[in-house]
């Protein structure tokens, strides 16, 4: 089994359904990843250790998802120089606006690349992680080009169907 290049981590097991989308995306590019749960607030020592040791375990990018007062991505970024992508999870009555702001509003010096709330964000986190890894891996770069071409082909098909439906 190849070593994990991406770590997908989340603040609660209740975040898994959304964070699985990041894993599915990495699967499409054939990038090995690990998944774990750790909390900035409920297991702070474990979270710090997880972040400190990630680079030594072959990890190149960390994707961190959390809801509510979502400090997980920021705390992880404080303990590593690896790129950290934050996924805001809509898990409270504020529907992710709370976690979006908590994740994105990092102070200067500790960046977290914040993506959209929920599943689209988790998907994009997977793509962004692949793009970072592709900088030093031409086989992943080729797969990213194919992915974009496939997206565009899908719209040619949508356009053809729409025109056929409007002008039968
Ligand atoms: C956050 O609180 C987690 O990331 C999750 O989105 C939210 C609720 O967690 P649970 O109460 O479901 O464990 O820390």
C-alpha cells in the first residue's frame, strides 16, 4: 500500500458524511490518504500532536473539516508548515456560516486555504490537494487536465440536450 500523501481530519465523527467527499475526490486521482477524527476543543493535545507529526508520516497536505466554532484547521496550521485546507461544516443552526467565518478568518502568519461550506467544499478540498501534489508529480497533473476536460465535455452534452429540449 502506498503511503498517505493527504490527511483528512475532522472535528467529529458526525462530520464524516461531508468529509468523505474529499476522499472520493482523492480516489479519482489515485492519491493515497488517511482519515481521522480529532477536535481542537475536545482533544487539544491529540490534535497538536497529530499536526506536529503529520509531515514526518509522508503527509503533504492536510484537509481539516469542522463545524460550529471551527478552530480545527487553524490549530493544525499552527503546529505544522504543511499546507492546510479548511472545510467549514454546516452542523449547527447557523448552517455553516459560523464555521466558514471561524475557518477563514485566520490572523496573518497562519494561513488556512478555506473552501466552500459542506460537500462542494470537501470536493474542492480534494481537488486543491491534488493540485498541490501535482506541482511535483506529472502523473497527477495529467489526471487533473483530464478531469477538467471531462467537466467541459459534460457541459457540451448539457448544452446539446437543452437546445434539443427547447427546439424539438
Ligand atoms: C464540531 O462540532 C464538529 O466538527 C462538528 O461539526 C460539531 C458537532 O460535533 P458533535 O457534537 O456532533 O460531535 O466540533
